[in-house]
C-alpha cells in the first residue's frame, strides 16, 4: 500500500503507483457496484457534496459509491438552494459542511477552488472539477475504462478530440497518460488547442504528441478516441462559440474499418452521433458506469 493522498485535487499529485492502486481496488468494488455483493465498510461516514456547477454523473456516482459502501451523503446540487444566495462566502460554507461530514466533494467554475478549500478544512477534499483546471476522479475512471476494455494502458495510442483548451477532463487525462508508455494525438480546431503549458510539461516528460485538425488520419492508428464537448459555458464571447460549435461529428460511417474505441466523459451535445451508441466502438455508457467502482475505491482509500 503506497497511497498517501489526503485530498484528490490534481492528478499531477499522484504517482503511477497511486493510480494503479486505485484501479486495482476499483476492480474489487465492481461486484458491489453491480449489487452482486454488499459491503458496509463506510457505515457511519458522511460525504458532503458541494456542486456549484451542474453535474449528473459525477454527483450521482459519488452518491451511489458512498451508499453502496454503507455511508451517507448530504449536500446540494446547485448553489441556488444554499445560503450562497444570501451572500454567504465559499469559505464559511465549506467550513460548516466540513464540520458535518467526513469528506467533501466540490465542483466550482473557478480554477483552484478545490485546492483553496483543502487548505481551509481538515477533512479530505475531492476536486470534482474546477473550471477549466482539473477533474482527477474522471481521469481515474477514464484510465480504468481503458484498462478494463483494452486490458492495458501502456502501449496505447490515445487521441483526445474536441475542446482541448477549456476541457478539464482532457487536461487531467493528458497528465495522467504521460505517466504511462503511451502515444497521444490532440485533435481540435486551432482555437481550441491544448494549452501550450500542458504541451510543454508533456514534452518535459518525454511524451510524443501529434497535434492535428484532421481526425481521419488518426483513426488509422488510435486505440482510443476520447471525444469531448465544446465547453460553451467557458467561452468569454458567445459569438466565438457559435463559430466553432459542431466542429467535429463522430458517426459510425467515419469509424468504419477503424479499430478504435470511442470514449466521452459525457454529457455529449452533438459531437457523437447516436448511431455509434450500440456499435462495438461506443464505450461511453460503460465508461460512465465505471465511475461508481472507481469512486468507491477513492472513497475507501480516503475514509478508511
Ligand atoms: C465533464 C466535466 O464536468 O468536466 N463532465 C463529467 O464530469 N463527466 C465534461 C463536460 O462537462 O463536458
């Protein structure tokens, strides 16, 4: 056992060993997540879910994970129902909820919020997305999905497609993949390219990245096509979004003959056609399910 994290803020705080330990434990959690076994290891523990930005999968899979392990959950799904609307500041809210619970999950539009909160409270803090920053638990379930479906992470060629500028899932995932023996391709419109600082960090880790706007060529060798939504809410100018939306459409015709799997953190808007859903390519629903065992593993590591 090498796992030493108190909080889960950025995937960059993890070692490859930390990641592997979570993935291994997640596999043990799968029968419990599927309701084939029961477990009460977190009985008496309470999780505080603080979602200042919209969420479906992340919030509900944390709730499912906690309850499948015998624990409870309190919190809010939008700040509008909390005392934030009365003018309460973030620090007061999180300090109070930390008094009521054993760990906090926070999602906020501002980059750096989870780190700030972790410094304010004594209980473990899990970053469920901070603006365009990081989304480390999504990354762990993304890696778990690759491991479970393709049997490995080392040796893969992973293509990240879509909004690489504002998408926090791809920022976290690129850093995590850099800890493995992978090849990466980044496919996006020029305006939504991966931030230069991320590319710089990757090249310092000796990672070869192929940046392109053309998805066709990449389909010949990618093992994973990781598609993302254009992050409308992060565009400073709606006209810029309007210009770029619909830049990519992955459909079953495009995928014909390729050996890739298609992943997506979801929600999708129009970047993956529904005709991919029930093909052997489409793995995003399975991926979303894996959020439960992976978050069970994370919660057990932090709370036990
Ligand atoms: C992602 C997010 O919130 O960053 N959603 C998720 O947690 N599965 C992706 C997105 O919103 O596009």
